[in-house]
C-alpha cells in the first residue's frame, strides 16, 4: 500500500469517526436539553460534508482552548494580595542585601509575605504579597556591618582615656566583631495601602532592633 493510500485511508477513517462522535453527541444533547433544538429541528444536518464537519469540530476545539486561556489560565488568583515595592536604607545608604518578611499585626487577618532586598530595593509580586492593612515588617540581615565602637558610646572621655578605658574599648570592639557574624533583626509596623504599596521607604535607624 502506497503512502498516499495510507494517508487517504487515515483521513477518511478520522472523518468517519468524527462524524459518528458528533452525531452521538447531538443525540445525547437533544434528549438532555430539548429546548436548545426548537429552532434547529429534531435531526442533525446529515447533509453537511465531511470537510465542513471537520472544520466545524476543529473550530470548536480552538474556540474552547482560546476561551480557557483567556478566562482561566491567564488569570492570577491573588486572593486579595497586592504587589509591593520600595527602598530600604541604613544611615541613608542603600542596604546591600537582606531578607524581608511581612505579617499582619497581632489580631489581624491575612497571609504572611516574604521577599529579598537587593541593593536597597525590594519587589514582591502579588502572588506573594500582603493584604492591605497594618503589617509587621521584619528585616533580617545576615553578617551585618560591624557598628563602630567609640568612647562616647561607652560613656568615656576620648581626651582622657586610662589603660582600663582602652581595655573596655577593645573588649567592646571584640564583642562587635563577634556579633557581626550573626544575624540582625529589625522590626517595625506599617499601614500598607494601595497608594503607598509601590513606594515603601524604610530606614533601619527608624526600626526597632531585636538582636
């Protein structure tokens, strides 16, 4: 059997099966929904050619797929979440990198959210964003910058340091070095609205440092 004969046989077999399926589907629909056939009559149009019926079926399949993608597949169910973005600074300088967490205040309702702060900026999509309302914002810094130790912070006179005072400063600097290898957590609360969701500004010095 030649290739052309095989293709022709397959085509006509597919057309026959498709026509039989459409007729059975029509018969089932006519019995379950008779009101839909008041204008078209009780019998399907057997006079329709094979090519016309095939085109009708293909057009129907394409239309169903297009409708699905337009109305279901491309829609993002954010369940009330909104996207947020903003800037985080430390002493006026952009924060290099940190973890951003958001959760509703105690007694509030809504999901928790998380994102990353990169070069002072964060962008959380609606799929991971918070709800509108008051949120607890946490910024977790790994391996934070060592805070400078000055005599003034220790209550010492920088112009009159004794050997004991120098040892105190050295001990404080050693503790600062050790603490820099651990995490630092800053916390604050903020009312998230549709108006400020895309322009949130946070400064670490204005937040409470937990550790």
